[in-house]
């Protein structure tokens, strides 16, 4: 017997029209009140309404809202699962994150790594670094011999992370990494707090051709930033960082300016635009500011943490994001990324679904820390319980079973996810949160999907109304 799919969501666009979204097939349709009434009545009664005209019925069936049998719908879901698991199983390690030390000169109030890691640290040895270089050589050979070499998406890259990678004690290690990358023509990105740019400026300028981007964080104006991102002795870092950004932009290197947002600083985000304008950064195409929500991996609730829907709503209402005049062009988060991609992909193409949650579960990224652990997740660097392998001064050793716990994390089979209509948007949520909160990587950690979609749809309602059908 024919039935209406459970993978449908409705969002009111106007007094006359409602958005109908199919999270399984990717269909997006705007329907009038009469059609919505019949659909809603069909769902409640669990019987296909006989008042549907043939044209409407065929359209609903072709777009995956109506199925003749449960098996028809299940086949689509199983096919998506098969593609997701298969694509991850073929991924090669091409993203190499090197942490010269987990030490850091700052004590940011919301840092996920913890102060003990930052003050009690060791440096990566030259022999350890050479082992990583050898591993990179081998990985690149595998990449070149594979079909993936045709894709720019998986092209080998090196990222410098920490702790703070640009501490003065790391200078010789960083120089060796730059020389190695230059020889192999591998682009290098750097995640730095930006306080030691002066010490590294000559080296950065010398190797600027292989540096793809430098990420630096500003969390607000001087007063706000200097409370959140502070030196170990409590001093603020705002002026030092702004000077560093100026110097980097003059070299012609791209700056990815990150703003970590929570309830403590969101009211001051608008002041950043004035700072960007005053420093002549706004019109520089190499300066790319973006915002990302602060996350708490262990806690279920935190008084300072903003839900992604809350952050997005505030950004849109204030005009900071969502129109051509907005000074923020990107909001980076696992939830917002998949929602944006879904709606920006035209209806005549296959809508993207979340085949895997993040880089950590994709499998291409290995993070090397000086304690000899290898993880797939940046937030887990230097934390032994998350390791998928080890390395020493002789070799790199990957535990395939531990790696598969991440890359073959099957959210389609998680009990809580199986019946969830947002399965393909969420992919089981953050695996680190799952471990920290529930003690299991194969247990879902639900994201703020439904409300985020609602806020996003509200923002593009007029655009959606142009595509309505009756």
C-alpha cells in the first residue's frame, strides 16, 4: 500500500505557502495551502488521500514523498549507506597535521586542550620529524598511483598545529618542515594564535610561496579579546595579533580570520567590522573572516555555549551574515555547512548528504603530536585515548581496527539515528562528544539541525517562494 514518507519536514514561508523538504531524497518544494492540507491529512491518517489529482500524485511520487512499498524507500536509504561506507573505505591519508609541541604561550579561557598540556610539554625531535617525512613520501606515492590523484580535493597538504606551532623553541622544526614542503611542492597551512609573527616573519616571507593560508583568531574588540585570549601571565594579545595580521597580509599570504563565538562575546561581534575597516583589511581579498561556535565536548549544557541556530539567528538579524553587505561571508560548523550545501545545490542535481561527520571520520587526516600519538581529530591531538596509531624515531604504526572505529562509524545503524528524519544531515553527530558524554564512539551526539534549518529557511523564504509549484 502506498504511503507518505516520514523523511519530510514543513516550514511556513508565508500565509499562502509552505516549504516541503525531503531529507531522504533531497527534494525541496513549495506548496500552496490546499496541497499542504491534503498532504498533512494524508500523513495523519496514514492513507494516501484520494483527492490528490493525478499530476500532483505523480510529482509527489517522483520526488520521493510517496512510496508504493516500504522496500522502495529502504532501497534508497541502503544505497546511501553503501556509498557512504564504501567511499570512506577507499580514502588515503593525504592530510598531515604536524604539532611540533603541545605547549602554548596563551591561556585562552575556552581552549579545549587544557592548561596542563600547554605548560608541561615536550618538543618533537628531529628523528620523529624525519619519520613523519618518510611517511608522507610513502603516502604521496600511494596517492599518485591511485585514482584519487585526479581530484584536487584530496591533494596532499601539511598543516601546522599545536599547542602553538610558532613558539620560538620550534623554529628549527618549522624551518625543516618548510624546506621539506618546498621540495615536494606541498602547500602548508598554519593555525597560530598570531602572537609570534615577528619572530617567524623572515622565515614565513622566505617560504611564502608554499604557505596556502594562516589562520589567526580575533574574538572581538581589544576589551573583549584581551579577556578571552591571554598570555599565561594574564596580559592581553589584541595589539600583538593585529600587528601580525598586518605584516602577513603585506607578504601576499591569505589570512583566515577566525572568530570563536559564544554568549560572552557575541554582542561585540559588530565592532570587529569597524576594526577590519580601520585597518584596511576588509577590502583585501586575502583577508577572509569567518565565525565558528565555541563547543563544549564534555558537557550537555553550558551557560556560555550558543546553539548553532541561536548564533545564526543573531548573525542574520544583525546583518553580519546572510546578505551581500555582510562582513562575514562564512559561518563554519558541521551543522551549518551541510544545511548551506543542501539548499545551495539546485533541484536538478543530487543533493549532498553527510556521508561522514567531519575530517576525523573521513580518514584522510592524520595528526602527529610529539608524545608519539597519531589521531584523526584536531581536538584529540596529544590525547592517548583517541589515538589510531603511534610513531617513534623509527616508524609510523597505524592500528587499523582503531582507525576503522572512526572511518567506519556507521550512523545508519545507530539505534537512535535509524528513525531520525535528520539522519543524512547529522551523520550521528560529533564522535568526540559521543565519547566524552556517553563513553562510546558509536553512540549519537545530536546536533542542532532542525532549528538551524528553520532559521536558514526563514532567511531565504523569498528566494524559495520563486520556485513554488501548485
